[in-house]
């Protein structure tokens, strides 16, 4: 197909059969690709059973066979799964052929696909035995140019990112390395020009994206071309960009290597350099990694000697002597290395146990927002028979949410029933969210927006307050005779899953249940997890805009030949944002109350379960989640004061540290539980009251249950502790997404082309509520839900809001604001244009100086 | 520029590979390399160009 068949939300209620059939077709296709890529023969062989590893040739033949069956009927995600499979096997020639042979325009035009194509052209080996070296070289040079052209087009279209700029820089350097001329003077001149061009692209790339991987290459480019002052100043900004991306807690050799080099060149403090050295030391696995960083540090120590760089270069040389080659099962030495001395493996550059604990059991999208590759997935459980689809956060999501945080609350349609204390609402409502500097104010506005969009207080007009979702359930008799309890939200979720062609309770790893967070938000169907995820993304994108703005200003100083002041006001502004983190945590809500009991089940890998028995053969009984024992509607207090898990919950924590890396503020900033049960919307927790277990897990006091709600009449404490499955960061990369599509339970959706399209859906709350109700009513497996919305929902009375109040002031006010906004935008555009112009002039001057072509 | 050869076992199929890496005298960049037998990524290596891998048949027999 030339274009994917995207469905709109309004088609959902009529799509049960069609989507079921499409799901089945896609499942068959996904199973074929998975079988082609199976590692073992037989594919399901366990470690202790006989099997053979399948070769790359077998896998490629199987993939080629699928391609030979025809690409015409495949949608972009299916073509992408083949493209990714070839990429996983380093079959770059096959990737190029697949791109040429498919007609799917959605696939071919997707920026992420084109980036990967550019990388494939750069990496594809050329030549065969019949060709001489000159022919091979000519082919490869053509590849490099083709690769660069793809990236240049992407940059022109506004899709320039780390991969595109870096790829151009690399191609130019490779061309420089391979350039040979009879006239050696001309050859040297040409190589020099190419290296300078490469550096220009890396510098422009760093200015445009502020991505660390490009920045460190720009540093080395400056060192190689003898511009040591510029290298040092650039390194200062690269170091800060590495902090923004979470280098402090990274395990990645390349990220840490860049951060350590930048920190040494920038003259960072000894404890920072030591921490990065120890993290790098514990992340090194191969001999070449150690040799590489030792060589780079050696060059830095020689060209830019300083106490830090000389010390680290020496320590790297010492480390080489301590590295011992690991032996394989036959006793032969390998290139894997181990160290005999004890390694320091502190994840965070802090001695504060509480700070480490709360950060270790939470996650954010900071790293994703900066050097994002592909699509990240937060796993659901539909493949294991559950009803929670995989949630994905793709570049498209980040782009859409970044678009939202650049808008004003008025544009977003946020309605406040009362003014925010201490704030000029007229100003706040009409300035882009990115102009807000106070994180608390940002979160108040974001919470309002999120709760309004998810209709938290009245889900889809059904009178269900989402905070009551676990309690406000109706009983229905299912077809199998069982009594089923479900809320309006639960029922709607199930119906939407079925409308997308999925069977609830079906265990099938080939079923695509990808659900973009944008799709969930636009539809307005979200529980605590979605509230937290949207808030996290909005906050991270808002912070990224602010951090990049200051980094950009600092790097602009470098372009102007000035020094970067890492203690100046711009740097302080950066650290103020960096040290304030919002992080999402999966927690158990624990309190000393008795719970109803149920039989404990042991689950096998195939999804079957058995009841656990004690020594006497009696079933072991355990607390039943979400089911407290109640007497007259009041919690029954456990006299032994033992804490029980009332429910699993997902929320955001605000974590603030000082420059000495101490936790100075901790708070619950839950977008979900604000009105009923818990007041977690804005609850600060005294740091002294946070406890850390011997295993490093935090126990957070989270308020009290008032005595009026307990059978003893006494207040009882509430605690939050990480759930057993909370491992901090838990997302994984999805391979069949082109990074552009927005899916609802695996079904690609229309209407997400721009942030404004996204906003139009977000604002259409009545329309989406009608759609959700209609999907539920059209569901053949509806247990008995009837319409709750009036026939003309759009004409129901609307609450008078402050926003409407502002709007009611008339056109004059709005126009004035618009004009102000236009002026702000014009000023901002003019500033950026002036910057670009200045950058261009600097490039021109530099090129003229070096005799290079302009 | 100089070429170095490393021997690495694939973490997926455990077959031994020779990895031919072209190193620049200056700055090297992150380049992924894949097992010549099963095709999957073994890891990344600092290199001046994408490395070449060769499955070592005699050691894997």
C-alpha cells in the first residue's frame, strides 16, 4: 500500500470486525518475521535441550522470502519490521534494496527511516572480487555522498538531529581519509578542507541539537585543527549537556568516555572527575575500550595539560597494567577484560543515601528527550493474557508534547475555576508554558490540563470520579455465569481494546499492542499510570527547552570567541533546572489495615497458575489487592501495626538537590490522587522522615488516613514503597515503529500530523466522550452498560471558568495578548535569525581565513 | 591509520569472530560490529571506519 490505512477515533465503534481481521493478518506477518529471526532451531528450544544456533545466512534467506512474497499489502510498521530485522543483522545492502522496492510513502518519508537509510549507505561494504580498488573506492565515495545528501535533506526539512549531523561529519572525515591525489600539496589542502567542513557540521549540529555525542566530536575536531581554546570552551558546554542526559548514572562506555574527557578539559572538580573515572572503569568490558580512552586521554594530557587531564591519563595507563584478559570455556584468553581490584560502582555522585534511594527507584524521560533513538516501550501485559497494552513513547510523542509546552494555557484551553494564588492569571494564561520558570507553577497548570483532558473528576461524563475507579464498580453476570465487577472506565478500556481487534486474556507475543501516550491522551482514557506519564513527559520536555536555551546561549559565547563562565548566571540557571527533577515511581501504598484474603497463586511461564499449598496441604492465603476489610465503611486497623499493600500506584515525585548533592526537597506531585483518598497533588515530605532500608529502598511517609475513616477512630499512617517490579528505568526499544506513527493498541491512527491537530482532539472532550461511550455500547461483549450521556452532550451547560472570564473580556484583550504574543514570537525569531546570521558570518570568516570554499 | 585484529565471542551464539578494526591516529568513533555467524550485534568499538568481522571456523568446529 502506498499509504497506511489510518483510522480516526470516530471510526472505532464500527471497527470491531475489521480490526479483528487486520489484527489477525498482522499477527501472522509478525510471527513470520519473528520466526525468520529466531536464534535457535528449534526456535523454542530451552538451554538444556538440543538445538543449533541459526546462521545469519539462514535468517537473511527467511527474511528475503517474506520480502519476495510482496510488499504491496504491507503497512509502514510491517515494512519497518523487515527494515529493522535487516539492520539487526547488519545487512545494510538489503536495507537499501528494501527502501528502493517498497512503495509505502509513509515508510519512505519517515525521518527515522531516512536517517537509518543514511547510516546504511555509510556503512554498507562495497566491492567484489572482480573489482579493483579504484572501483570499490568510487562506489564507496558515492555512498558517502548519498548518505550526506539524505541527511542534508532532513536538516533542510527541519528534522536535523544528532544522527543526521554526526553522519555528515563522519562521512566527510571518511572521505578526507580516503582522498588521494597525484599532487600531494593539493591532496593535503583538500583533506584539510574536508576536515574543516566536517568540524563545521559537527559544530552546527551541536548548536542545533546540543547532543553530547556530536559535542565531544566537535571538541576533538577543534583539538585536531589546533583550536585549543575553542576546544576547552566547547568541552565546558559538552560536559553540561552530558549531565542533562544523565551521564552521572550512565553505564554506557561511550557516554561516560565523552563526559570524562569533557570534564577533564573543562577543568571540573576532582570529585566529579573521580566519579566519572570510576563509572567508566566499571563499564569497560573490552580491551579496546580501555586502549581507546587511554589514547584519547593521553592526547588531551599532551595537548591540553592540566592537573586533571594528566592525572586521568596516568590512571588510565595504570589501569591498562591491571587489566587481565578473561578466559573462555576452553581456557583461551579473549579480548574481554576484568580487573582484580575492587571497583567503585556508585550510581550517583552523592553520598546522600536518601537521594540515591529515591532516584534509584524512579525514572524520567530526560535522556530520551535528548539523544533519543527509536521508540521506547513501557511493557504492558496483553501478551501474557492481561488487559494493559504496551505504552510507547516515540519521537512523535515527544514532538507533539514539546509542541504543547510551547503553547499558552489559553491556547491549550485550560480552564481554572479560581485563580492560582500569587499569580497574575492574565499574564500566565497568555504566555507559552516554556516562559514559566517556576516548576511548581508549571505543574499546577500541567495538572489542570491533564485532569481536564482525562476528565479525571467525571470520566467521559459517566459520573465516575477516576480516583474512585477501584471502588465504584457495577456487578454484571457474564455469559459464563460468573459475576464480573467493573467500572465505567474498566469497561470502556476493554471495549476499546476489542474495537482495536484485540482479544482480552489472549496470550500471544506476536500481537502488537503498542499504544502511544499521545493517543491515550487525545482520547482521554487514562488511569494513574497515564496521568503520571503525561505529566512526566510534559515536565521533561519543558525542562529540556529551558536547559537547551541556557546551553545554547553558553555555546553561542564559544562561537563568538568568548569564554564560558560555568559559575555565571547562565550556568546557575542551568543547574537550577538540572537539580530539580520530576521522576515517576511505581509504588505500593502501604498502611496498617487488614485486607480481604485470597489463595496465593504461583504462575508458570506459559501463563497457567496453581494454588500454593502449605505443608499440611492447605491453600496459602494472602492479602487481596484493592480489597480492604471494611466495617461500616471504615478501614479495619491491624492491631499488630503490620503494613499491608492496599494498592499499586504510579505517581510523580519531585526531587530537589543542592550543588553539594544533598536531597534538599522531596515531594509527592501526583496528577491523579488529588481530591479523594489522598492529597498527593502537592505534598512535601520532610526529608528526616524518609527511611532507607538496608537494600537501599526508600520508604516515603505519605500522610495519614484520618481517624473518621478507621474502625478505631485513630489516625493511621500511609507509606509509599517501591513495588517489587520497580527497577527504576524499565523501558525498552521498539523495533517496528517508524517513529512517526501514533497507534492505539497496535492500530495506526489518523489526526496526529501536527501539535495543533493533536490539540484539536484534546480540546474536543465532548466528542471523545461520545466516541468512548459509543465504542462501549457497540461492543458485542458489553456486559450491560447503557448510555450515560445525553443525546446532545455538546449543548449541556458549561461551568463558568476563569479562562472564559478572560475570553469574555472581549476581543480587545485577546487581540492585545495576541499582538503581544506575536511580538514575542517575532522578537524570538529575530533573535534566532541574528544568531544564525552571526554563526554564518563566523563560518564564512573562518573559511576565508583558511582559504576554504564558502 | 593502522589495522588491529581482535578476537571476540558472540554473546548470542558464542561463536568466535575476528574483528578487523581500522584505527585512526587521531579521534576514533563508536562503530557497532556484528557476528559473522549469527549476524547479531556483538558490541561497539572505537574505530575510524565500520569494522569487518570474520567467523573463525576452525576455532568454532
